[in-house]
C-alpha cells in the first residue's frame, strides 16, 4: 500500500488488517507519519524509485496494490504544477511499471471528485463530464486514463475511487487527520473551537443555497477505507478499469458544519466573512448509487455530528 502512513491510507491499513490481510506500507514519510503505521510493516521508499519498488515487491509478493501516495493540495498544485505531475503522474507510472514486472495485476487507486471540475448539476454521477480545473484534478484524471490503457495492454484490473470530502477519524482513536498545513473544513473549524485558530473564514455567504454558504458532501474516512476492501473483491473477477464515486449522497453547508461543531464541542466558534473562492460551486454532492450496486458499499457513519465527534476525540487525544 503506497501512502499507508497518511490520513486515508492508515485507516485503510486498519480495515485490511481486520479483514485478515497484511498491509505493507510503502511511504517516503514526506507528508505521512511513522506513528500512523500500526497494522503492518513499513518500507520507506519513493514511488519514483523503481529499484526500491522492485526490492519491496520481491520481498512481499503482494496480491494487490492500493495506491494512496501523492500530493494533495489543490492550491499548491496551481502554484507548483511540476511537483504534481512528477509525483502524482510520473510516480504512478513508475509504480505501475514495477507492479507489472512483479506480476501484480490488481490495483485500487485513490482518485478524487476533483476529476469533474465544476459540476453542471447538484448530484454528480460517474457518467458526468470530467473537466478538472486544476493540476491536482488533471493528475487524477490522467492516471484513471492510464489505468484504462493498462487494463487492455497489460491485463491490470483497476478500481478508481473518487472521494468527495473525506472527514472524521477512526472511532477507536487509533489514527486520524494530521495535515500540515491543514486545509480541510472540519479540522479547521475544530481548531478554532479549541482556540488554536483565531477564526474560521467563511468564503462567501451569498450562494444560491438555503443559508447562503456552500454545500459539500462529507464522507467518513472509515467508510472510505471499507470501500477499498470491497474494491479488492470486485477485482477478483479481473474486470477492466472502473471508477466509483464515494460520498454520502447528501450535503451539508459550511454554516451547518460550524453549527454542528459548536454543539459537539460546546464552544463558540468565531467566524469571519471572506470573498468567494474562484471555482467554488454552490453545491457539490456525489451520487454513490454505482458503488452501492456493484461494490455493495453504503456509508455507515453518515451522520454529520458523528463525523465531527470522531474528529474532535482524535484531535484532543492526539494533541494535534
């Protein structure tokens, strides 16, 4: 598993271990954390290093590759696109090459709803047009297209999982979100509740939504991890390259998130109004009907308050 020392990857490692697999984390620890690798061995290495990849493939002879490694900041991708094409595209190509040479033909890819760009409707489906508006999203889409070619040319079966807004933390408090800098809304709001930030910036309050703030689809990270297990089961039949949305299928506004966080923490959360951010759609909610029908996946932690409670417990336990 590449990127197993990261936020979503570490939760997937726990899910795999509980299902009887041995998750081997391959991570260069540039943005991951050694403490997050708790359910299997850690092999330090970069996905752009073919010789190191070959060593690890020979040592463990894995059944499949789950690919989480990569850079994830949209703003950084706009400012430094060369980093993202190098790590997220060239690095994935190097990984795929090493994997094929090792005889591994099952691949689960951590993709993103960013492949859609600015949606035309309020509920995004897999058949909608894919027109990413930043290098981060373009990298994800390009890798998906590469996987389609590898399916026909190299017999690699793949599943690309397009996440919406990953949120929350392991309900048992074993792992959670620890980014630097932190840009995700829920941990930013909780940091303001705890006094670690002066305020939460509300980027626009005049959208065409019930309360004027943007609406987004938040999916608990444990549910994302379970989707990877189900994806491995689908890959047993060796079918091509497929993509699935992963979301709750319902949205919550920024103001709703702030209000729920205030209830969970018992704290007044200061808010300051900022300008709209370019490219922010009013509503972005994913349809996960395909994942339900084919993967048998359904979120188990869909309640917003529960998502925030798990993140709050993790933040206070970890001190992060």
